[in-house]
């Protein structure tokens, strides 16, 4: 830390993520369930990241290996600490602080299943704690229905005196609508002292973190409470129904922010955008759009209807209609779809077009180039201004290895072509319809690779007698006044 930089807002952050979450009915630890492009744990870590804590401890237990692997991927500097016995939230906090014996100053403690918690809310809590100089400050919220939640008791001056669980509350206390959010910031030494004194004299035989508050009040310490501006911030997630509800709430927040910033969202009810995605002003999201992962959409682009983009970049003025794109780059003024599938490694450069029922993979399609319809383009480079005929297949796999095809600038390839890689078609070259191109085509040449057509006269009369086809053919031949053996273009009789 440089001499000019300010100290972090908190000395450490403790995230409680050891529970299995039995009501989720899942083999996966609860905190790893995802919404809006992140795990629940990932959302909590993102909320506390702006605090700049030197230490972040995540208490793990159920599904420890899976949670630790996830942490290594999303927050490699976080320290996982195992709670071997599930003895309650107070015990979990004590385990975390034991792993940081030298930490002094403010410590933030937060549950790992609070995916709607926002950085602004956490920062407001920590700032208020610092200004008040309290030993402990608890985050609270005013809710319409406090059923099942711990009530906050305050003095006339506003100091917090206790958190009373509903089962222990009097009828008068149950009428209180200010509830505990399960987020605390307190002095490390005071927390250690109180956690060491917590008992387990309750129905569950567990040590509750809420008891810390009562102990500190009994010591005469100053305890404060800060109400969250939006009570939705404190909502946890305990089962699949709540997970779905939190997804909707989070998505509504994301879409609202986008619309305020100048993005057109035609139908918010059917549009889903991950928190990790970005959309610039004057972009349009049509109904049925999903923007997942690190997808970005530039100004003036129109996505949808009915399109799913994952980790995909969409350039300014581009259009993506009823298509599925994964790890692709859609350049400025590019047209995609409908019913296109862009697979990883696809790059569509300015003004290119990928049309109906086209699949691409590791394909670099040059400026203004077109693959209009019914084609597969894999492991290929297509030059500027080139047009790929309908029903073309880039044959890139020999059963063992993938091979590359290069089509030059301003080339014209015929319909129903197969390019058997590795092969190159030069600049300005043409290939004939129905060709199987297995050798390079020089610039400006015509690649023709098909057998001459041969018509077998009378074949239908002999081999399909009595069918509607035979009757139609006989009528047409009679009208022409000639034998079907003698029609123009027929070859010798052949019954094969």
C-alpha cells in the first residue's frame, strides 16, 4: 500500500458458506446455485469486493471441494476455511476469525446465500459503522411481512439492543417490521471475545451469530443498526422457488438499469440479461432474448427476437435474429439469422452475412462476405466479398484431425459444394454447383468437380410401371409425339 492510499474500509470479510441447504433438494451446495450469470457466492463476493478488504475468508463445509474449486476460479485470493462440524453461524464465524489471528479492526460478516446484496448497501453499512464508532453494526430492513425473521429491538435513541427470533418474540415484538439481514460489521477483538462466550442452549444445539449482539450489549458496548435502502437486498435463498424469484428480481434490476441507460428492451418479461453482460445505449433487445456470460452488444445493434448469446460480442449496427451464438464475434453491420448457429471461434467481419440454417465453427468470414443459407462452415477462412452457395459443406474432419479451408476474396462458390479440407480456393475464383472440391482452385479459375449427367430413356416405364409417375411420363411423351427412348438428352437404354 502506498503512503498516499487510504486504508481499506474493513480489515477482513467473512462469508459464511458452509451449509448444504437441504431445502434446495440438490447434491450441489446451495451457494453454488446460479442466477444472473453468477453463483450465489459469486454475487456476495462481488458485493463486498469494493470494500477492498485485505483478507476474504469463506467458511466452507458441505460440498467443500466443489466450493473450493469454484472459489479458485472466481476469487483465487479468497481463503477457504473448513467448518468441520456444522455447529451454527456463530461457530462458523469463530472458525473464520481463528484463521485470521492477527487481524485487527472492522470485520464484515455476511451470509453466502444473499445474491441480491448490492455493493452500495454493504458500503453504506460499513461507512455508517465507521462514523458512529460502534463496536458492532447490523444491517436491517423494513419489510411488509416479517414472518419468520428476527426482529430488531431498539432504544428510543435508536441503539440496537437485541435480535429476537420469532419463536421467542412477544405479540408486541412480532408486530415489529424491522428485521435482521444477517450482515454484520464489528471490531475483530470484540467479535472474538463474544464468539468465545456463545452458548448452544437452544433447540438445535447450535451457536448463533445473533447471540453476539446480546453479549456485546450486556458488556455495555455500543451496537448500531443501518436499514437497507431496498429491503429486497437482504433476501436469502433457501429453495428452488425462492431461487426462481431471486432470478426474476435480479433480472428486473438489470433490465431497469439498461433501460435507464438508453437501451430499448421491448419485452422485459421475456428478456434475460446476466449481470456480467453489457449493452450500450440505443441497442435494441427484442422479445425472447438471452444475453449470457460476458456477452456485449454495441450501440445500434438489434438482437432478437428469440436469440441466445453466450460470451458473444455484437458490433455496432449488427442484427441477430432467432439465432444461437456461443463465443462468437459478430462485427459491425453484420447480419445473422434467422436460425443460425455460431459456435466458438466464429468471427464475422464488418458487413458479413450468415443466413438461415447456417452453422459456423472456427470460421473467419471476411468483410461483406455472405453465407446465405443451409450451409456448414467449420475451420475456414472466407475472404472479403465472397459468396458461398446454398447447401455448402466445409468438410473439415477426417475422423482423426481437423483441417482448414481457405476461400479467397470475391470468390463465388456454387450451390451444393463440398470443400474437402485442406483446400484453397483463390481470389476471384468460381466453383460449379454440385462440385466436390478436393484440390486447390487457382485465382480466377473455375473449379468443376462433378460427373457428366446421363439420362436413361424409358427407365420409369420399365421399372415403375403403373405408378403415377409412369402415367404422367407417358402422357407427356404422347403429347410430344415421340418415344420416351428418343427424348432429347437420353442415353442408351439402361435398366440398372
